């Protein structure tokens, strides 16, 4: 299997966004491995921080993303097209030009202070990972969790990042009040495949140990196997579930590969670079599960696919969960929305106080 076209990066090009006319900078198939482009961090002042959705496919309707772009570099990431709105490439730019939101906590407190605010669980990390490398430098996710704890607001997190271990003190305190849950994503146990699929994500073994630590701390934790990729990692369904169940995890969910907008081209570039003998077969199965297209964006289809192959994946996942006494419903932990304490007129100054919210 060839090495990555850019060492430590997922995308093999700076594919132009759909609003741009720049051509892709795709490397020659036989090019040697090139040095990884440097990561740049840029501040992005947020006008608001809570995003809403009405999708019936996801078990939450509110989310927060402290970062735009993700250095983890997962080639399959469905959030890549968001960089097109910034006139940047969903390819290499998405994983090397990272935007952080320094006023995230301030905007969150402002939203909570509104008289008509209605309490519902908020998910952190629905698009980009809140525990990507930038979090170690900027600490925005931890600041948000301090606010959730201080104001007794329910929160869920989705991550691949082992940096979450740093915040187990906050998560444990939230869990004691039934105010948090965590989903850890593991799409493969194969180290070589992980290095190509998600180059800057901790190894699966590290994420399994993170699940152990969360369980020991009393934090509800579930598995998210995302994505399931035909003829790439679909053979690992049963083994991943078995490894997670051995850690005492009782909930699991999966998401079928999603290829919206530029992600379809980027993913096929990646296949042609790393698995050229498998490209046609992988894409044939993807299209069989997507109505003959690279991606079917319809609700109730986009996360699970349809047709015989998609049904087989669903049946295998459900059967493995039953065998391991795991729930495969995909529903999150039911969190308590009754404890919320809204910020008072001067409580937004809490943000500026040393140790505020701890």
C-alpha cells in the first residue's frame, strides 16, 4: 500500500471548492511522499455559537463546533465542504487552515441569558472534532464544558481525540448530575488503514483506553463506528463491536459513508492514490447503496444507505450488537434538562474570572 501523498495528511490535493474555479493540485500517482504542509490557526469571531438542525437522522437538534476545519485529516469527513464558503479548499486547506472561535463561551452565555431560551441537550463536535490538536493550544472546548457545569446544562460530545481525557474531571462532575454523555468514534482497528484514513487521529487502542477511563469515571460512553466504508472497513464491524463491548460499552451506532459535494471527488482521489485496484469496486458498492449516485442526501437514507448491500450492513451491525448485549438504536443517553441555571445580568463576567465555572 503506498504511503500518503503528503505525510500526515488525508487529502491528496487542494481541490478547489465548488464556488471556486481553481484547478485541483493533484500529485502524480508515482510521486514520492512530500513533507506535510504546516498547520495555520486563525481566529474566527462567532456571531452565534449554537447551530440548529431539523434532521430526523440525528438524535439532537442543537450543536456547537468550537473549530472550523480539522487537523485530524479524515479523508471521509462530511464537514470538508464547509471550507468552500471561506474560498478555501475542502482538501488540504480543510486540515491545514484551522479556524478557532475565541468568543465561543461568551456567545453561549449570551444565548442562555435570553428569556425565551429553551433548554435542550447540546452536542459538541457534530461536524469537526472538539478535541483536535488545536484544542490543546486554545482550550475552547474545556471553557465550554466549564460553562455547562456551572449552569447545569446537558451536553453530549462526539470525538476521536484522546485529549478528552484531560477533561474527565468536568465530565465526571456533569455525569454525576446526569448532564453529559460521550460518543467515541472508531472506524477501524487496522493501524495501517487508520494512518491513511485519519492520519492525525490517535490509534484505536488509545481510544479504547479512553473508553475505559470514561467508564471508570462514571461518564456514559458509546461507540460511533463512522463511517462504514464498503470494501474498506466493513469487514471490521464485528471485531470493533467486540473490542468495545469488552470495555463495558453497551451502546453503539454506525453511519454509512457520506460523500457530499467535494468529498466525493476527494475520496476518489484518495482511493486512486492508496487503493487503485479497489477504487471501482468501492464506488460500485457506494452507488448501489445511494440510488446509483455517489451520495444520496435524502433524510432517512444519507446516513444508512438503501438497497441490498446497505441492508446487509444494517443486519450485520444489529446482529453483532444483539450477540454482545449492546443497544444499536443510536439514541443518546437521556439527559436531565431541569437543572439549568440561566446566567444572571452580570454572570457573563464569569468568563473573565480566574477559575470561573470550575
